[in-house]
């Protein structure tokens, strides 16, 4: 059960970032694909599976969320990633704002992956100096 849920979580993480990169590319190139119905709906489906697999893992592992700094950091960073993604793909008023948000969202995602792998708020730095 744990292994299956973790696999689903990792596949969903891969699909989420692949979809985000594709939509980021469409945003930069001004493609109408960005507004296609399927493109607007699919991320919600993937992200729901992603979030529920994460919650399922927390539940299975009986992790005390508040006393696990890496998990708190991950959750806070996920919220920041979602907000930056919304600015990058829809809300940003200027191209400069959208591109800045896009780059910051990618950096945040990279930080989250580092936190997931290291189980430390130090993320990739913790892995490098482990
Ligand atoms: C952008 C968001 C996220 C990314 C990129 C991500 C990525 C990952 C990755 C790559 C792993 C596997 C780490 C390993 O090999 O041990 C993992 C595990 C895990 N994730 Fe996430 N995750 C994200 C969001 C979440 C959320 C929102 C939650 C909780 C609600 C969560 C909870 C967990 C838990 C509990 C584990 C298992 C830790 C363990 O095996 O000890 N993740 N995540």
C-alpha cells in the first residue's frame, strides 16, 4: 500500500511539473492551447490525485505534521508554488511578472523535491552536505 501510494505520488509529481512546463511554454508563446477546456481541467485532476496521495502517505506513516519541519516546509512551499503558478499562467499582468513567477515557481518545485528526498528543510543543500 505504502509503495503503491508513493509511486502514485511520484508519478503525479512528474505529471504536474511536465504539465506546468508545457503550459509555461504555451504562455510564453501566446498559444491558445492554454485556454483549451482539457488543458484547464486536467491539472485539477492530476493535482487532486497528487495532494490526496501526499495526505495518504502522511496518514499511512502516521507522521505528526506539526513536529516534522520538512513536512511543514513542503506544505508551505506547495502553497507558494501554487500561487506562483497562478500568477505565471493566468494572473500576471505583464509578461515580465509572468516570466518571473514562472522561474520562481520552478525554483520552488525544485526546492520541494529536494525537501522530499532529504527529509530536511535544507533541501538540496542538506543532500549535498550529508
Ligand atoms: C510539489 C509538491 C510535491 C512534490 C514535488 C513531492 C515530491 C515527493 C517525492 C519525490 C517523494 C519521494 C521521496 C523519496 O524518495 O523518499 C515524496 C514523498 C512524500 N511526500 Fe511528497 N511531494 C509534494 C507534495 C506533497 C504534499 C502536499 C504532501 C502532504 C500532504 C506530501 C507528502 C509526502 C510524504 C508523506 C512522502 C513520503 C515520505 C517517506 O517516504 O518517508 N508531498 N514527495
